[in-house]
């Protein structure tokens, strides 16, 4: 009986410490991984009340709220006992810019809009498709092609156009146009482009067509 009472007493103390006392409550919120979205906005969206018992924090619901932010690709919320909540954000990375009605919308590799502004973001190629967005096949094809380019070629990419998913065209900063075609075979096509540019036949070409890697043409 005494042992049982002792156990019940310890459980009662533990419950009080976890749920009723001020010993294990949220006193600070730590945010990591943010560049696009301000920390204060993350904290406000998370909606974590200071003074809330740590054990009552619903990390899943906090993560769900944060993942609705357009800049956030994924997030992990952790309790750091005794009194800190850590929010680790993985932001979406802008891959291209789309111009509409005088504004530039930055899209990530999935076609999701990450940010927008009045000026073209430096370093991002411009995407030209009929209906840009995460469910548009032409958008996804163009983003896949841009994402598969070798670093040297990607650094020269100024514009990517995709009237259809099978007709992706690249405009490079040095004036060269590359008719890429459908996504795939990126390493092989990139080698063909560099080989042609170094050859006598391709040295003066303004357009290289590698849409069919078996039959490459220049003009």
C-alpha cells in the first residue's frame, strides 16, 4: 500500500511539473533556415504561446500551419527541454522568374511561387510558358531541364521557353539559342553543345538543335 501511494504521489508530482507548474513551459522560440521569410513572420504563423506547458505543444499542428506559407517547402518543430521550441525551416529555392503584368514571380523547382517583386531577380533565368504553375506540364518540363543543366551551362542560361513539354528552348546570355526538346539526356546533350561550339561547323552558329541527340543541327 505504501509503495502504491508513493508511486501515485510521484506521478502526481510529475503531472504537476509537466502540466501545471511554470518549470517546463515555452519560454523561447528558435528559428533556423530562413532567408526569404522573416523570422517574426514564422513565429507569428507558428502561433506558439509563451508560457504553454511544453508537453501540451502540438508540434504537428504547428508544422501544418508553417507549411502553408508559400516560402516553406518543409519544416520540423522540436521541443528542446526544458523551455525552448526549435523551428527548423527548409525554404523553397527560387529557380526561375516569370513576368506577368509588370511583376516578376519567382518559382521553385516544383513550379510553386516563392516570392514576387517589381524588378527581375538577378541571377534567375526568365521562364516563358503559357500557364506557369505547379500543375502545368510545360512549366514542369522547363524546370526539369533547367535543373538538370551542368553548372557551366546553367550559369549562362538567361531564358527558358516551353510552348509544350516536348519543345523546351534555352536562350543563353551570349546569344546562343539551344533547342533542347523534351527533358532527359542532359549530360549527353550538354556535351554535344560544347563539342559543337568548339568545332568549325558550330563556331558561328546562333542556334544548336539537340532535341534529337542522334541528329544534331546548327544554323
